[in-house]
């Protein structure tokens, strides 16, 4: 008798993804703000708003399977706005914005 573990493995992968997005992304978001401590509070708020707007626009412009194009679009918008920060910090903020948008859509 064989046991099909496909559903169990898929459930574990989904659980790991949920844990990562629920805990890791918020931690990275806090790290972004601390790394951008050179920015004033208003500048940090503007940066977050710019990222959220760019991510929302990318979600509308590109198909769901075009993640790299979406990310490139967001990064180009940020560059046009004059944001030149650590790419890992910007990546974290972009991923956090994507997570928040997908979370709000699913609710």
C-alpha cells in the first residue's frame, strides 16, 4: 500500500510560506525603516507611500506571472523619484507592500 504525500507536502510548503510572510516580512520592514533612519519621518512616510503606489500600479499593469517585470517597474519608479538606498532594504519594502496588497485583496 502506497501513501500519497503530495497533499501533506503542499500543506507544509503553504504553512512555511505563511509563517515567512507573517513574521519575516514585518521584521524586514522594520529593518528598512531603521536603515533609512537618515530620512526624516515625513520622508520615510513618503517612501512607503511611493512604494505602495508603485506596487499597486505594477499589479495592475503586469500579469500575475510577471513578478520580475513588476519588481523592475517598481524599482525604476523609485529610481525616478530619486530613492537610492540599499537594494536589500528596498526589496524588503517592496515585498512587504506586495504582501499587504495581497492580504487586503484576500480579506
